């Protein structure tokens, strides 16, 4: 399978896991619903927003520090 699918080939362990799931009665490869926090997918837009927000926070902290001549400590 590796020569045919290259880097997109499933590992032996992944194949073993799927065979076991289907042997136990699973009939679909779709994700099953599960409780808990939803999966977040990083996209270029969400990464850009994440870093922009972080940098804005740093600018505010630096501004406070510089305006107080280095006497600023955030707890």
C-alpha cells in the first residue's frame, strides 16, 4: 500500500484498529458523536487571529510598563 498511497497510507496499527472496530460491528467510517469539547481546526485565518490577539496583548503590557518607567508588574 505504501508505494501506491505514499505518505497518505495508514499505518499497520491504524489498519488493525479499524479492522477491530468493524469486526465489533461498526458499519461507518464517519466520526461518532461524543461528549466533550468540540475539535477545533486551525486554519490560516484562525492562526492569524490567534497571533494578532496575542501581540495586541503584548503591546498593551509593554505600553503600561514603559509609561510607568519599568515599575509595572502584572499579577
